[in-house]
C-alpha cells in the first residue's frame, strides 16, 4: 500500500486536500471519484531523495489578478462567452504564470464547470471573498457586473497597500541612514578618543564614560549583539505563530488608547466593505459573516466576529451581536442597527466602510507627517549627545591650560 496526497473539489466546488492509502495511483483515483470528487492533483506522499514533484507555486501577483478581473469583466459585459473570453485573455497574457492560470480556468470551463468551480481549484491565488462573489454573480446571472465590482474592490485594497508602503519608504531610509551613522560613530570614531583621554589623564564626565563604554562594547560584542537580535526576532516570530499568544497580543493592541482605535477603524472598514459587498450580491448574512471573519487580520477582532456570527445564527440581530463583542466602535454598531431597521444593510455597510476608511487614512497621513520630523529630532539629539560627550573633556582640558 502506498500513501497518496491529493487535492480535490467536492460537489459544492469547495477545495479540500488530504491523504489516503491505495495499492496504485489508479486505485486511489477510483476511490476519490467514488466519493464524487473532482481530482485536481494526486501524487505519492513520500517522494524519493532525488526527485520530489512540487506543488504549483503561486507566481501570479495581486496586480495581475486585478487586471485579469477587469479584462474578463469588460469582455463578458461586451457579450463575449466565458470560454472565448478566457481563451482570448490567455493568448494576450505576456507572463507565463498568468497565461497558465487562465489556461487552467479555461480547461475547467470547457469541461462543463462554472467559473466559480474553476476558481475554487486555484485557492492559492483567489481568496474566499473572490470565490463567493463569483458564485453570487453566477447565481444572479450578473457575472460581468459582479466582476466589475470585484475589480474595484481589489484595486482599492491594492491602492491602500501601495500608499502605505510608499509612505513608509522615506522614514525607513531615514532610520537606516541615521542608525548607520550612529553605529559608525560609536564603533569607529568614539574608540579613537579612548587612548587620547587616557594619555591626558583628564577627568571624564559620566556621560563621556557611558559613551566610551558603549562604543567599546559595540566593538567587542557587536557581532554577538547582532546574532542575539536575529535569534530574538526569530523567537518572537515563532512565538506569534502560537494562536493563543497571537490572540493575547492582538487583544492587548486593541485595548491601547491610540493604536487600538486605529486598528479598530482599519478592521471595521475592512469588515464593512467585505460584508456590504457580499450582501449587495445577495450572499446570505451568515455566509457573508464567515467570509468577512476570514478577512480580518487581528485575531481578537476575528474572534469577536466569530462570536457575533454564532449569535446571529441563533436569532440575535447583527447589531446586538456585534455590540456584545466589545471590539466594535459604537458608531459602527449604531449604523448597522439603522441598516437593519430600514432594510438597507448593504448600502449602510458600504457607507460605514467609506467613513472608517477615510478616518484611518487621515490618521495615517497625520502620523506619517509627524513621524519624519520626530525621527529627525531624535536622531539629531543622539548625535548631539555623542559629540557633546567627546567635546566635554576636550573643553575641560583647554580651559585648564
């Protein structure tokens, strides 16, 4: 008997994976097909040392997914059949990974599957949110319009990430440059004065002794300090993989007065945009809550959404369930309650997403505007302290001559 690893699609189009034992690969395939699975990939779980056929790697970027979605929506809106539209996009794709991805989607559609089933087989590239919207669009007969809305959502998320990265580039270079200058001063310039001060028998101020001691320590133990920082960072990263520790950290961050409010705004905007978009496409509230919970990055916020989803399933209104979690802003709860009373939940959720998105963007811009001057002042003060520590003994010496 051989152990095989498989990736399949069930009758609902959901992707799953696992292992099974069979005498041969053909018998393993027969077993999976008997359960009604569509086989995507199957291979021996134990590979030889010299050859191990790898799973496909995700090489399609988020920007390429956005462009693919936009182009497919345009073609479908123009009346192009789905299979023909995918074939055209595959021929026009310049990059091989994207061309192969579209080719796989086309083959699945050509074999009689829907676009949602084809997308479900590429879960490493397309998110659950993407898959759910496509399914909703197919069910409503509005696939082209759904893809247009989906492309806007993805483009917006990508733009926000790009703006954040762009805003952090200059402060990162500033910190790296000034820290490099400080290290150079402490490890090269400062040690040059140690023998001079010893030869002159000058009484050193406390600040000078501290700076000289720090410089000598960096020269002698700098390599070990770097290794310690690397090991410590690795330990922290590994510790945060523990769900319970990550949950405690995320809950602690949410309780902070300034940072917690900002994180609440970010997560609320993401939740409201996701759930509002899904409800607008007639996805059920419980399914939308499940997907919106997966979009949240803060584990404490995610846990609050999970509890709210369970209470909603038991008949509690969404606003009351979210209020009881203790992680949602009061304004968000009140707007959702108004949406429940007026029957305009999806529209109010999208409005709520805009409100919190704009607020978090303003907060981030103010923070970034203040960060550069603060870093400049801090680094200037540190350099000034080092120079003062070196100059004080020299000034004392000249005053005694």
